[in-house]
C-alpha cells in the first residue's frame, strides 16, 4: 500500500510518500511545496493544489493522510493552514483518493509510541523506521512522512481488528 502523507501549511507544505509491503516500510520520496509570500493568496493555494496533483500522478498513492489542525494560538495561522488543507483536499477529491486525518498526538503515538514525544524523537523514529541514513529535512517533510507512517499503522490495526479507521 502506498500513502501520500501531508503536513499542510500555506508557506510550506511537507509531503512524504511511504509504501508498506509486508511490514517493510519504504520512503519513496519526501520534500516540501513552498509558496513565496510575494505571491497572491490564490496563486499560493493553486500552487499547493497543483503540486499535490503532480505528486499523485507521479507516485499513484492509494490514500492521502493529512495532519489535522489540532490547536493553534494564532488565528491567522489557523486560517492559512485551513486554506492549504482545502487545496490538498480538493486535489485528493479530484483524484478520487480517500483522505484520512490524524492529530499530532495520534501521529506521535503511532510513530514513537508516546503521544507527548518531542518533535526530534518523532523525526529520529521516522529515520529508523524508513531506514534513512539521516533524519529527513526539512521538518515539514519529516512530519509528512510521520503522518504517512501513522496512517499505515492505523490501517494495519483496522485490518487486524476489523475496526474502521475514520476518514
């Protein structure tokens, strides 16, 4: 199974493509979609949308996993992340891909085994699980890989228990 994990943001959206073959996780690609602040809002949103379409066409994931906006101190940041999420959801819907959302707590629990893990611990575990020579960089890309791994673990649980994973 191949999953496109996404850590949404207006300025920087992280992405990570992870494949699971018989409990052998493989990171196929990761990086960021960057939108310059000099661009108009509509140009930035379109860029995120268009780049997600390109990633889906390139890697043919079966599902998309997105980090859920859980808590934000700054309302304008929350709105911007929401706008980026809208572009991501639209691209996934256009490609008829199911979307699954996970909170940062769920991602940490799935990857590290502890919901209050530090960001660096999560990044270190991502590198170990995917057998990467170093911690993925930038942080947004590492977070996106963690979201993809979280979904693959959750999906595995669904298959083992018959419980339905929300999406």
